[in-house]
């Protein structure tokens, strides 16, 4: 394999990790919104599953941060090495958060509040 092909593969690998992190951060944002919505409606027990997913995601991101160098990576290789130290990426949980909290939204529509 040529040096150029190796660099392209490393760049693609780093890009896939960055996309994964962005998706995870987006999922965390949606989870926080859903948890907040359930809590505001007084349905605290229903948000426990979302809190567990959020906790897992945050622990995973913390593990990655702890394994990363303290300074921003100067090269792609440094970022690759930092990612290799971390655990394999967890798959994103298949939770449909596209409509925020589906059951909470139904309650909101019924009461006329949002």
C-alpha cells in the first residue's frame, strides 16, 4: 500500500470517529431534552431509561477524553492513537427520539400544552 493510500485510510478512519462522536453528542442533546420534558410533566419514572442511556454515553465520552492527550492533537496519527486506546465505540442505541418523547407529546396534544 502506498503512503498516500495509507494517509487516505487514516483520514477516513478519523472522519468516521468524528462522525460517531457528533452523532453521540446529538443523541445526548435529544436525550436531555426528552428527560427534561418528562420531568416537567411529572413523569420522572419514565425518564429513567433515557437517563441510563445518557449516563452510558457520557461515561464513554469521558473514557475517550481520559485516553486522549491533554493538548489538541497535532497530527492525524496522534488522534488515531488516542482513539485506538479507547474502547471500541458503543453502537448508538436505537431509540426513536425524532419526535422528542412520543408518549409525552401525546399527553401534550391531549392537554393542549407543549
